[in-house]
C-alpha cells in the first residue's frame, strides 16, 4: 500500500509526461495531433487548438510542480505555436484547428476553445511571468465578454469574424444546443485561472455572474444534477445526465469559487457541489468505476478515460469536505481501476480512450486526437500530489 500522492507521482512522471513529451513536432511546431489505436502516429494530422492549449496548460503546471526546466521548455514550445498559429491576430480569438504545418484549418471561433486558451495562457504566465501571455489571456477574456455573451449567459459558436453560427461542435445526443453546461463550465475554469494569475476585478465580476447562472439555470435541485443542453434562454432541451461533467464540476467549481475569498458564497456553492458528488456516488459509481451518462433514461455503461480521472478528484474533494470514508474508498477504488484497466500497458502509449463494461478497450478510439489530451489525467495526478489526501492505494 502507498499513498495516492505517491501513486500519482509515479503515474505522472513515468507514464503521462514521457508520452506527451514524445509528441513534440520539431519541424512544424507544436505537438502532433493524432495517434491511432495501434499506436501509429500521423504526423500530418490536424492540430486541434484545444489540444495545444491543454498541452500548454499541462506542461506549464507540471513545470511549476516539479521545477523541471525541460517541462518549462515544452510549455514554451506549445506557447510559441499558440501565438504564431492558433491565435487570429486579424479578428482576435483562437481558431478551432490548424493543419499539420500550422496553417488555420477550421476557423470557427468557439467560446469553449477561447476558455481553454485563457486557462493555458494564465498557467504559462504563472510559470514564466511573461507579460505577453497575460495580455493575450485578458484579450481573449474581453473578446468572450464582447462577442460570446447575451443578457442571460454565454453563447457557443462563431465564424472567424465573430458572427454567430450553429453549435455542431458542442452539441450531441441528437440535439442542437444554443447554450451548454460544458461551455459555461470551461469558461468558468478559464476565468478562474485568469483570476488566480491576475486578481482582476473584471474577471471576478464575470466569475460571480457565471456562478449565479450555474446555481439558477444549470443546477437542478430537484434532479440533484446539472442540466446539459439548452435553448437560448437556458431551458433544458434534453433529459441527459452527464456523470463525468457532474463529478468534474463538483470539485472544479469549488476550486474556482474559493479563489474569490467569499466564505458565504463558498459555503453556498460547496453545498450544491456536494449534492452533485453524492448523486454521482449513488447513481454512476458501479463496478469500481464511473459510467458515462444517462440519455433519456438509458445508461451508457462505457468507461471513458477522463470521467475516471475526474471521479478520483471529485470523490477526494468530497471526502475532504464531508469526512465520509465512502468517498475516500471510492477514490482509491477508481484509482486502482485506472491503473488496472484504463492505462495502456503497451510501450509508447498512455491511457485508453474508453473501455466497455467488461474492461475491454475500444479499438475504434485513438490514443491521441484533438479531444484526447493530458489535461484530465495530468491534472488528476497534479491535484493529488498538491492535496496529498489521506487515501491509500
């Protein structure tokens, strides 16, 4: 038996960091964007700007945590690709993707993507104190507030010059959503990272606004969960329970709220998030892991990599809040599941994308692509190292 902190250090240093370091594209900049299930790397695949932002965030945080100069250099490599290739100097904001050479490929400006850029740039600023990084983070913050909001909340998808377009990229399950829980969560996350780096009062005001939307539009006290897809006025348009997003929100929104230093607000938000975590434990924690989602009453039992990572953190967070040992035991149990089932033991790999209810990996899902990133599992490890919870594995 060892502490979960020690186990996370081993996972981070021996599995996650080496894999992502190995994806640097020295010829065209940034990092390669696709590796199939058979571990074949496609050096000419598109480079998702979300993936680059998450890699930038990951190496920035890992460099701060470990003090390793090589990881700071990896962060700088991602940062240079961001400034040169992902950011649109003419119109402002971040493209959806570049081709392998770094030319813009999909020029959609999605609010979700802008939020991740802020999160990444804020971490890089905290690592380097490079004022240019903070300037770009604040620039994107103002672009979101200018172009991506209405009187009720946060909008989704735009053309290269910020004209609204339909939200295919963040809509699923057969609906087209004008607003989503997912985008709001990750705008909040990006803004929280920017507030952590800057203590900017404008950012604080926006965080408080998002928390108000979260409490009154996203969270359903009757259902003990977040609603997922909405029309323009935050009316829910589908009965969907996203287990992974609820357990992620349960700790991530606690973290962002606590940065504000408002004890009364934190107490209020913590209670909502404890309700989310309690119901994930009750509804979705099955056979040592957390299942994917429930769409109109039908449970999808696939185990997805990021859901397991966020579940460990969510249950650790709830254990620290409540002292209830069942959450400690669940975190340890899921961590064991990750090590035994989700981690791909083949040399040169990392974690599988998903496995079925029997633990069989899906060969249809690649090991690396624009959404498959080091952010969820890397952050799980780094948060466990920082928090050093009383959990043994």
